[in-house]
């Protein structure tokens, strides 16, 4: 009887201990676990000390590139150009020590100078594997443990894809057993592949458009799962099961085809935006009498010309940088109406940059390297901390900030900085 009670007590205490154990808040892909740039993590600093949070560690000589890191199961993954090679690498989450580096292939040529330093894809981690797309369209599945390549495909040779002017920059989407990406070819604008083998499940042609630089999201609407992607000419919805074209909305795509930002989905509404004299538009999805899906415009605004820093919706309000090559600033607008709440272009305390949300705070990295902590507040701009990123390169700071397991990660070409942002 004493043994029974003692064993039972140990089981209860063990269960309580497990329940109290900290959860893992990894960042396994582009824009986090749900592809919305929002972390589910709590217990982070709500206000930064002067000079910013403490630097935990710094790694140099990663190689050139704009790839923001992904973090999963104790490893940090990224991509770079090193010499004449395009590589994927893994670091220890604990101290940044290199665990492995794997060569994808040679550096691809690009006519335009912007972004030539290296790849922009954030590796997508799914269990024991990760998936990447190189600048020239080299799609690969690698083992997370050692970087061994499991399979490779070429978006151009295998699917007739046409690399956009500034190369492929998409981060592949894993949805169940499928890998979704955008070769941009006439017969295969989007494709679904078996993630285990790379074999083709379906090809989806969308006439009159090709690949841009955005990454797709998966949504469920009225019992239909679909993939939403901002392509070279339009925003599209594609049926997940067979690749059937469902709907499109042209206005958020600029005439230059430089469409970079990931679309946003909330409660039957989809928002997408681009710069270069375009803007942002909201559509409402609905079922048609024949069982199809249509997208009706709610509004279109020139006030949200989001270049590539991303956008986030919090409590019915959308936040993101408005502006293209000429600069810009952080802006807040009503998600359902498009009405501007405030615009930092007037005060210029938060110039154009990229945005992430964690524990009720925006982490906003400007293109010049200033890192800001901002409160989501539709009434006014509220800044709660800032610091200047050390060891800045000469390139624009385009890699988005990443939050994982109490740490803030900032990638600037061959430098990766890790800050401790946990509340003490």
C-alpha cells in the first residue's frame, strides 16, 4: 500500500513537473510556425534597457545572403553564398557553433546588383528534414541532423520555371505531405510535390503570370483548403487537393512584378500589398452558386505600399512599412476599412523596415540597422526600446527579425546576432 501511494505520488509530481516545464517556441520556417510573423511566446521583456537587451552571442563568416534563420529542435538553419558555392548551414541554438554546412550547387548569375550577395530563402523545417530553394531555383530536401541531401529538383529544368529578375527568393511551404512552391512556368505556376520524394502531385498553370518573390500560405475557407500566393501579376487562390485555380485579384501586384510580401488571411478576408506605385487591397472570399470561390474587393489603398518588410494584423489593425525604394515608414491602418490610424513618415522615428510580433510587442528592424521595440497601439506610435545593430554590413538590412525560445536573432549578411530578450 505504501509503495502504491509512493508511486502514485511520484507520478503526480512528475506530471506536475512536465506541465510546468517550459514549452518550446521554435521558429521552424519563414514568418514562424503559422507564417504570420507572430510568435506564441510569452515571458519576454516588455521594455528594453538603454542600449537594448543583452547580446548572448555573435557568429561571423556565415557568407552573404538575406536568408532569415529558422530555428527548430536546438538548431539554427540558414543559407549563404560562400565563395563560388551556394550553401545551407546549421548552427547550435545554444552558442552559434557550426554543426554542418552542405553545398547545394554553384552561385547563380543575376543581372541586377540588388541581392547578389546571396539567397533569400528561409529554410523550412519539418521533423527530421528541411527544405530550401536556392537563388537559381535549386529546390532541395536535406536531413536536419547532418545536412545530407535527400532529393533535389530544379524549378527551371524540371518544371519550365522562369526565375524572376532578382532570382528565386521564395521559402517553400510544407502542408501535410505536400511541398508547395512557385516555379512560375507556363504549365506550372505553382506545384505540389511529395515532400518525401520530390515527385510531382500536381502542377497548376495560372495564365499570364509567373513567379515573384513572395511565399505562399495555406488557408481553410468554407471546407476548402487552398494555397494563396502573390505572383508576378496577381494574387491567386489554388485548391490544395488538385491545384485547380479558384480565384485571383490583380491590384496588389505592381506593374514591375516585384511582389515580395506574404499575403495575410483572417476570417474569410485576404490582404496583399506591394510597392512601386501599387498598394494594398483587401478581398472577401465567398462561395459561388456553382460551388466555386470568388474574391470581392473590400477596398484598395495606396497608403500600404509594402515593399518586403511584411505586415501583421493585431486586434483588427494592420501594421507594416509603407514605401519602396525611396524609403518609407511604419504605418497603422484599420484592417477592415483601410483607414489610416497613424503614419510614422511624419515623425520618422520608425523608417522603412521589417516586422515581427512576440508577447504583445513588435520587433521592428529598420533597413539601416536600428532595432526597435514597439507597442501595438492603433491610437499612437509607442516606442519601448531601441538599439543600433553592431557590425553592420554595407547592404540594406532586409533579413527579418526572428524570435525563438527567448532569443532575438538578427541576420546581416555573414553576421548572426543572438540577443536574450527574456524577462528576468
